[in-house]
C-alpha cells in the first residue's frame, strides 16, 4: 500500500509552501518540497461547483425568456411555461413557416444557454460506455489551465531523478507520490454532480483527491514536463486511469485507442502500483469494454 509519511502546508504573503514525504515502489523514502505563487493561485484557481440541474434549468429559462421578448410579434408569439423540472416552449404565428422558424430559433437558444452554463461552471456533457448521458467536470480544461500552477511540483519531481533516468523513471516516481496522497472515494459520475472533485492544485493543497481528481493531477504534471507525450484519460464506471504512449514491456498493460498504444497506469492508490500494472477490477472493466476515453491535447 502507498505510504505517505508526512504532509506540511504553510503560507507566506507570496506563496503556498508544500512538502511531502512518502515511500516509493521500492520502499525508499522521498522528500519533496515546492511553492505555488499566490498571485497565480488567486488569478487562475477554480473550485468546482456541484452541478445542480434545477439551477442550470433556471439559467436556461431566464435566457429563453429574454429571447422570447425579442421575437417580432408580427412573425410569431413565443410562450415559455415553467414546469416542475423543465419548461415548455410554445410557438404560434402568422404562418407555418414563421412558426417553424421560431421553433428552430428557440431550440437553438435553449441549447446555447445550457452549453454556456456548463462552460461557465467547468462542466461538459458526458456519455458512459452504455450510452447513458450526464454531466461531469471538464477534466481536460482543468488539466490545461493547471499546467502553469503545477509546474513547480513537476519540476521538483524531475529534480529528484538520478542521472541517466528516463521518462518511465520520472512517471513511476510521480505515480508513487500521487498514489500516496490520501484517497477520497469517487461516487458514480452520473449521480455525484461533481461532488468531491478537486482540481489538480486543490489535490495538492488539500492533500486529498478521488480517482478522477488524482488522475487529472497526474496528467497535468506529466503534460507540464512532457509536452509532446500522447496521453488519454480513461473513465471506468467508478474509477479512472491514465494512458501514456511510453515504451512498455511485454508483461505491462496497454490499450490501443484510435491506433495509438497507451501504457496504462493507476494514479489513484492506495495500492502502490508501477506503470503498466492495474488492479483486477480495472483489468476486468477494460477487458469488458466498460470504459470511455478523452484524448489529452
């Protein structure tokens, strides 16, 4: 099992200072310290709001009401009726052509308003391997916007590497660190509404994260120092993995997606697992096709 020995956090006027000590896969102790500048933290830091369907629908309703008021009454009349969990759009007009025009227009406004709400609150639409639709945090956006914030951590890990180390060595050390960070269990993505999701920098400052949060952190750290590495986030029903196009050995677990062979890894912990090793549950889910993926830009 992953073992974090110590975690310390302190703040100055200029920075948040973090230090960790943990045991690697070889049971060797490692100490890591770095600082995150407060000006960058305050200007870029985003904390995930829980997705509330009724609030999203209220936002859409308000935008539809605004749009309805702009309709030329000589062409059509639009009525928005608010229901218990949704709303009804009714269009009447001078001709079938005008009715169809404004039905299409209002449907487009509805879609745009919902998409804008998701974007403003760092959410995206999500579809499971079974085709079930829902909403989840925008992991790729968090990853991209966190690269500069986590760069001090990525550099601190790199500075711990022995001469002659390669990318695999770097990723294995990074994985042992993230696996040692205390684990917060992930709820089903379709019902959790983002509850419990931490951005990469929040995992560092809170010293806690669920599998989605820790996997996004791992990817963000790797992207910071390996900008050209092909990577993919892999979402299992109640878990997350990371894939990277790294050299691999015959006994290591890989997955080919869109013609790219990805070496798989488990950033979550608490099991201390080297890259290319997966839990029995993860192996079963992958073999059964019970996953979806997002390619990391």
